[in-house]
C-alpha cells in the first residue's frame, strides 16, 4: 500500500525531519494528504472554539455547516501562508522548489493542530492552545529547513520574513477577504455569532 502524508503524522509530531523529506521527494501524493491534514486541523480548531456556536444556539445542521466552512477557510489561509513562505524561500534565499512540495511539507507540520479540539477542555484549554501553537511552530521550522535545505538561522529568517509578508497582506488586501470569510461563516451559522463570555470560574482567563 502506498505511503501517504497521513501515515507520517506520528513522525511529524515527533519533529522527525525524515518525515518531511519523504514528502519533499514525492510532493504530488504528499500534497493531497497534507491538505487533508490541514482541513482536519481546521475542523479541530473550529470545534475547539465551538462554545461560541453552542452559546448562540446554532442548530445541529448549521453547526456542522459552520465547522465545514471554517475548515475550508482554514485551508485557504494555510495556502496563503505557504505562498508567502514559498516566495521568500525562492526569491530571498534563492532556493527554488515546487509550490506543491512546500505546501506538502508545511501542511504536514500542521499535524499538532489536529489536537486543537482539546482547547475546549475546561481549565486546561488556554495552556493546551499555547502548547499546540509552539509545537506547530517547531514543526513548521523543521519543514521549512527540509524544504529549502536551510540552516537554523536561515530557517528562522525565512519563517519570520514569511510571517511579516503575511501580516502586511492581512492588513491590506486581506481585509476585504476577511470580511467575506466572516459573511460566509455567518451565513452558514444562520446568525450573527456573538462572542461567548464564560461565567466566573468556568474557565481560567
């Protein structure tokens, strides 16, 4: 049976560089699996924040629709982030690689985000969210280093430059895109989603 990106999740969680090198060598099949990982990570992330949906009394059908819409938006955001890193790695560092290869390896780095549903855990949610973010960052640095064949300093530079470019885009052309995303999410939920403020003692702030 052919190896897929999903089979490499345990190794990616262990920050094993060989897992990312495997996808780099076979990006076409790796990209499909990596996008599945990112989509599932988006579902997990939205479920971890689903207390907002419960608080707004969203119906079960719309609850599922909102999760799916948010997961798709998560994938689009991921692709935009990969595009910035790919451009920086290609233009700034002079290390051209196929976009599919970069998307496959960095998508695999989102494996820790599959556990984002644990953010819903009372008392532990905030700490879990921070830990998963750091875990994903470390995996992403490994993926970037493998993809562009970079040293530690160069890897951090590419990641930082990609983040800065992404932030600049988010504050310019990304604003109308974000409004569209908010509108689509509201349409799926069937209501304006008001933030949920937990009662004192329910979850730590």
